[in-house]
C-alpha cells in the first residue's frame, strides 16, 4: 500500500509538470519549426540525461532492453512532441489539451498489451467514462477546430500511450529516470542529424516567450517530468496511475488561461470534478 501511495504521489507530480507541455509548445512553435523544435528539446534533454548517467555511473542497458527503449523513444521523445507541435500550427492550445483526456485509456490498453496488467472490468468502465467526460467537453467546442490538427493530436496520444506503457514496464528493472535518459541518448544521433537539416537561417525572429517555451519542454517536459512519471507508473501500476492523466487537461487549461489568456468556464470545472471521480474509481478497481 505504501509503495502504491508513493507511486500515485510521484505520478501526480509528473502529471502536473506535463500539464505545462502543450501551452509551452504553443509558445515555442510560434518561433521554431516543429521538426527543429522536436529535435532541439530532445538534444538538450539527452545531453543532460547523458551527464546524469555518466555522473552516477549507471550500467548500460542490456541488448534485450533496446527494443523497449526504442519504443519509449519513438512514443515520448519523437512521436508525441513532433505530432503535437505540428497540431498546434492548426489548433489552439486549449483545443489540443482536451485530447490528453484520452491518454489514460491509451496507456491502459498498452499496459494490457505490453505490461501484462489485468485490471478489473469496473476499471475499464471508469476509464471509458473519464475519457467520455473529456471527449464530451471537447465536442462542445473549445478553441478553434481543425480536422488535420485533431487527427495529429489523436495520433500523438496513441503513440504517447505506447511510450508511457513501454517505458514504465522497463522502469521496473532499470529505474524511471534511467529509462527516459537512455531513451533520449538512443535517439540523440537521429535528432542531431535532423536538427542540422532543419537548422533555422536566423534566430533573430525568435521571441523571448518562444525561448522560454523551448526551455520548459526541454528540461521539464522531456526529462524531469518523466523522472517522476515513470517512477509513479512503475510503483503504483501503469494502468492505475495512468488515470491521473485525466486531470492533466484541466491543469493545462489553468496554465493556458494564465499564460495564453484563454477563457476558463464553469463547464470546465464541472467536467474536472467528473474526471476526479473517475480517477478515484479507476484507482479502486485497478488491481
């Protein structure tokens, strides 16, 4: 029970950090090409992760771990950052955030497929109900709508769910921060090459807010958040702690309102209460 509680606390900290990712990406994509932004954030985080691995003398992952690290990198280092950056060229941060409500269900599905977890039937009921709350809110219209942006966000949450589940599964053996660090290091050669190919002609047009957005997604979204998140998933259960992501859209809305001056309404607050209830129900029936 103590282990599970620590997992939920760690997972909550991770979710709170991730909540700022889409607003920060929205700021950054205004000044950077989406592909270059994805590469830059991964390179910065990879170099910091490599320093941590070397300083703390962490052993190299086993050859058998490399496929899981590759899937983690594909989903969390490349897929989600790139797809969301592309999506945010067509939709607002507020509109994109609601798609994160589907992420717990995606994570749970991949936890079953790859993590060997078997939640009880009522867990799925609460998971689907929680996703329905968020999807229903999205259907009411939040920000601008774009089919291309919506499809990109849908693809982003699917690959992210895969990366979360795969990384958390491997965290049980390697440790949370080690998994994201090795995933970043594994992707570093490709990211460096793509960064050189998409290097901007000049950085003079990049605003201060875009640089701040890049700093946040590089340090917090790409590395520090994963330290807490993977630890929480490994300790408390992938499918169970993954339901905390239902709270992430509404944390993100608060940040979007504060940073991007987007409107916060009563419907958002009511749906937040529904999401919290679903998180509590999913936690109860996760094992």
